[in-house]
């Protein structure tokens, strides 16, 4: 069973095996629906990483 996560930028559900991108920040992996979302995250990860505790992140 594939793991799904929430893209921290747009909140879209993303399968980690087919994600358009992945970044690591403070020991956590973040998965993205597009390179655009990954680039936004990489420019300011702290802004989006804070959302992980508010419903973004792993969904199953």
C-alpha cells in the first residue's frame, strides 16, 4: 500500500511513489504535486513546514 501525504504548499494529496518532488527539512520528508510547489517550499520551508502540524503531511 502506497503512502500518501499532503503537499504542504497546496494541500493536495500526493502519493510518495509518484510525487513530482520531495524535500527534506528538519528531518522530515515533504512530498509535492508539482515542481512549482517544491520550489516554493524550498525557498521558504519554515512557512510551509509549520502547516504540517495543522493537517498537512501524512494522510495514510
